[in-house]
C-alpha cells in the first residue's frame, strides 16, 4: 500500500451558479488508517466536499488525491480506492438486496462469481443475509442503511466515507454498526471518514477531527488535543437519599440542585473532581451514579459555532 495519505485536498473551492461559495480554498489531509471525524453545522460545506470527492460535481478550483491518485485526472483509478455511504438511499428500490451488491461490484470490474462470496460475508455481518432475496423497498429504514454500507464495501475500498450513517437509527443498531465498522477498520486497514450529528460517536471513535464552518476548515487536530481545550465541565451526581442539610462545597465553580436526588457540579480546569467526592462523603452523601451533563465535543463544537456567528454579526455591524 502506498504511503500517501488516504485523502489529500488542496485549495478546494466551489462556487455555484447562483454565486454562493460553498467551499473557500479548503486544505485537508487524512492519514491512512483509523477514523477521521469531519464535522460542521448544516450549510458548512460538508455535502459539497463529499459531492466533489464522489465525482458528483467538479470543484471551481483545487485538487483531490485519493491514496496519491488524482481524482480529476484519473477518476477511474482513484475511485477504486473509494467507498461512499451518502445520507439518502439511492439504490433501486425494486432490485433484490443481493443483486444490488452484485451490480455494484460489476462497476468495479468484479465478476459475479467473485462478488457473491463478498456479498454473503457483508450481508451476514450486517444482519441482512436472510433478506438477500427481498426487494430493497421491503426493508426497514435501519436495514436500508446497512445495505448502503454493504454496497459501499463490496469492492473493498481503502477509504470509506460515511455521511451521517446512523441518522434515524436506534441506539442498539448504531452500536452494532460501529462494532462492524471498527472490525473493518482493524482487519482491512480501511480509513474511515465520518460525518455525524451524534458527536459522542465522533469522540469515541475518531483519533483526528476537522471542523468545517462556512466553507472553511476552522480546526484540524487530534481529538485529544481538541478536548483538552475544554476548561469547564459540568458533572451530574445522582444521590441515594435527599439532602438533610444545605450542601456546602468549596473549590468548585458552581453547584446546583435540580431536584431532591440530583446535584450538578461545574468545575473549571484546575478544580478537583476527587475533592468533590471527598466533600460529599464527609457530609454523608451517597452517590448512586455520576455522568457528564453534556458531551465534551458537543460543547466545544457549539462554542466554536457561536463564536463564528458572533464574529459574523460583528462584521455585519461594522459594514464589512
């Protein structure tokens, strides 16, 4: 396998006929292996970027290389390395499940004889083998989502783009899908780019993250480095019995009591969570469970978006 990055984007811009600039000179490198999160609010330019990588439309400027292969100059070669799971279901609703995979394999020069065992493995792993002879329109929404993943993997791509793959999927199915994707990532060294609105998924799965906003990359860093920027966290404590006396906590930013059995403690960087446990124990308060009030990545993401919105408002007010 080439040592080239899985994906290299340079000076990528896209301006539509109506004058709207969806991408503004984006530079992005996705290394081989692992999960990579590409996040951004609605309208940030994610769909445009994925559309260009998928060859649905051409960029105004810039280049895209997939494992060192120029997508614009050698699309047939570059796309051999690429699998894409779009948000919308775009397969033939009147075609049988297994046939959809066999047909897709044919686009990559894979014979039906070779494709059948691949299709069986993927459909079995994704819980669809017993539906192989069913028309795809008969599948549930979650099954259709899994069929999209199987179709994208039929030619064994080394780069897989998952665009909101678990949207509308229940928690149990989301968990099983991610277990399968982690298996693919490890066993076949498939690089996976993930866009999602479930930010806890990105935090748990991805080692690196880029945040796109208003057509520009705002952040491109290691997930751990990004989360380290969060200086304030709120913890929710479920207590076993109601408080008999007013709560006294020192060395914390804020403490509130939403109800008789819940405490919310906000800590700023440098304040000790162990110190909170010690003080609660000294006051005879038994903790039944503890959790973060909000996902850390979500909190960072919202701060970034809010900051950009405020900056945009300031520019408008100043006439820029």
